[in-house]
C-alpha cells in the first residue's frame, strides 16, 4: 500500500490534497519521498516563517523538548514568560492568552470583546461586525464570524451575534454600528479572500468611529502578522493601536500556536475560569516562537522582507499574463488574465515549485528567510508556466 493509499484509508477527506508526499525540508526547499526538491513559495500557508529546519530554531526546540515538553497551566514556566515579554514588546500590547491556532485565537478575541462589553454595559451589547469576504477560522463561532456565504452551510445552526459590513465602505459600517455592537473585527489584508488590503482612509475612519462609541477593534493578523508584510504587524502600516490582536501561523515557526493579545483597555477582562487551553503556551512551542521573534522582530530583517516583496512584485508586473499584483511584503496575490490559478498551482508541482491559491488568484507566502537566488528560481518557473500556450 502506498503512503497516499494508507493515508486516505484512515484520515478524513477534509482537504483537497495534491498527490505529493513531503518527506523533509531544509531552508527554502521541501523534498518529497522520491527525493525530488521543490522551492517552497507557500511555507505551509505562511507557517514555516523561518523556512524548514532553521538551525537556531531547531536547536532551541530540541533543547526544550529534552528539558520540559509540557506542564499544566496551573504552573508557571520561564520560557512562556520570556516569550510573552518579547511579544508584548514587539506588538505594544499589554497581556495575552496562548492557544494553538488562529481559529482559537479568534475565539478568544470574540469572548474577550463580549465579556468586556458585558462587564461595562450588560448582556445586550454583544454583536460583532466583521467584513464581507473575511475569513476568521473553521470553528462554529469563527465560521459564523467569517463573511463569506460559501462557508455558511451544513453546520446549522450557526452562532448568532455577527453582522457583516462591506469592506472599504464606511457608510455601511456606520449604518450597522449601533448600540448592540461590542466590537469590529478586521483583517488588514483579506488573505483567504484574495489578498486584498483595506484602504487606509477606511481604517482611519473605522478606528475613529469605534473609539467614539467604545467599540473594540479586533485585528485578525493570523496571516499578516509576525513579519509577513515587512512590519511585525501589518497594522503598523496603518498607524493605529487595536484593542485586540490575534496571531498564529508563523508565530512559532511551524509548531502549533495561536495568541490573542489585548491592549490596556481589556487586558484584565478575562479572569480565572473564563477561558483556558490545555496546550496553550506549551513550552516547546514557546521555545520555537522565541527564536522566531528574535529574527522576525529585527528591524533589518523586516526591511529585507519588505524589499523582497517589492522585488517579487516588480518582476511579476512585467509578465503579460499578470493582470495585477496585490498584498504587502511576502504576502502576494497574483490575478491572471486568462489562465486558471488552480491549474497553474498544480502544473507548478511538476516543475518543482510549491504555490498557493486565494480564490481566483495565485498566492505567494514564501518563508521570510527566502534568498533572492531562490526567489529568482521560483519566479523563472512561474514565468514559464504563465507564458506557455495552452493546448
């Protein structure tokens, strides 16, 4: 029985998988079980932020595994304290809750916002506005928060208390921002929605209106955070301090971790017994995360990420098949003129290149550490695929 046959005989078919068995990775490359190497422009959907098996990261993780792999959150650990202190410094937030994924981080943000409003205004101020075309996770609450009809099926009844407003339409937001709303939840760049950034004027007005009404602003930076856009947080391009930020994906370099960070206003809202996670703040994940922060929090490192993003965009914009390029830093969406994005991604596997899609776009989320040499190699393959004539 092949690996794929054995896999499919035991594991639920919840993913549309490619027929590729990845066996190991090093730096910017993944290697399949037949020894073929692939330049990785996807990094585990933005999760392998330092690439595969970064030496400093691997050493820190292995050291922690041999020291203390887990303990209950009834106790304290030094590595979690160090990681939290560094993350607070980089984000300008006050306190945080550790969990295991972006969906869990967003669940925490939802509970945090609702309890803040409950404590201050009572139970009827519980609605959360999210944006049309958003994506916030696959739990029942975060699916309900997601502003895409395609996800609102099968799992009825969905969780109440979410209102969808049109992105970049401040009039629509104002119309829906009434006395029942406790928070507005946004992605600065709608990643799964097609790598679409919010307009700065819209964000400015959103913060102003929410501030006047004591409505919390939650920024979902699960995909945009941890240096992905060339700043540690994408929100730093917009110049505002949200009340709540959620992070995951690249935060621990490939280990499961999510974080919900709170600003001064709601830092002490969640108290003992109001939330929890068995594995949240796991020492091994924190050790890996601390190495990510040491690198992705460096100003020079972030400057390089931004420069690589500009370099890739300039190269892509010269291709006739490319209609437009969106995104920031190493979070890039490519709208094609005539070719099908999914078919391009599938064809790229034969050429030794891993790509992603986002709706009708080809999406690039390479490791933040990717070299210009590997960027050029990957773009050469992509150019070949985009210039080939169809049969």
